């Protein structure tokens, strides 16, 4: 049930009778709108953004607010602590996956901003909130702790990120390739990976392979 005058939501799906079968019928939530600022590391953030930032302050995470979305950049050594707090204390029950990103220009930067990034997408089903947690590792030491013990859904997602980007998730129960053959050389979604390809004929026209059409340099 929504009460716009009091600024509260009751229940899980906005129902006021026995139709709410989620088990959250007694839940009452205050409306808390986050700030729209894009400042980095400037508090207070406003609304529930501040609540999350305060809870993760001990990890020295760097908060970024952009286009109304909240991302925390955390050192890999503090990653599992951050994920544990988000799940247990802030009710971000679901991690929908981990994405890999490769920034070749960041080579040689500090650990928090190295070239290989792992980005975790978290959802609070209780409060309908979303945050990202991002960490990074250098190509020379591409190790990040596995989050499978905290979010079991990360099992195959970490395998795919390992396969495509070469990020090694330490502690994963079975870190093997999931898309490419076991003996495949390299990691196809890194920016420095050759595009390859073969010519394709289409309605009398020939399309050259990708590596002859463009490059990342």
C-alpha cells in the first residue's frame, strides 16, 4: 500500500490484503530519494545512498553517483567484506552477475584503478534498490577473490568473466572456461585481443573480416 501523504510504502508489492504472499506484509518503508549529484567522495549523498555509503565506509570504498546510479569502487582486498555487508546488513539479496571490463590505458595505475575490472550488480528485492560494486586488478596479477560463497549465483558468471577477460577468481569452486575450449589462447573480450574473422559474401558484396576494417589503436 502506498501512502503519498506519509511518504511510506507498506508490504512488498503494494497490496493491502492477503494478496501479498511474499512474507513481507509487515514491512514498512520510508520514501528516501537519493541525491542527483555526480560528485565523487562528497558526503552527504542524500537518501538511502548515504545509508549505504556509511555502511561501507570502513572498506574505504570510493562512491560515484552518476545519472542517479550508485557505484562503489573498492580495493580487491576489501571486496568480500563489502559484499557481505551489502547482503547481510543492507538486504541486497541478489547479485545478478559480474561483468568484466578492460581499460588498457589504466595499465600501471593504482590497484583500485588497474586495467582489469570486475563489476558486480546488486539488487535489494526488499527495498527495490540497486548498486554496483567495482574492483580491479592489473594484468600482471589478475587475481580477485571469488564471491560465490556470498552470492552463489556468481558461479557461472565468474567463469564467464575469467574466460573472456582472464580475471582469476581465487576460491572459486571450479574455475574453468565456460564458452571457449580449455586450450583456447587468450581472452577474447580484452581490448588488445585480435578481432580475426573471415570474409563474408552478402548479396554479391564482400564484407572483409573485422581485423581489416577497424582497430582499437
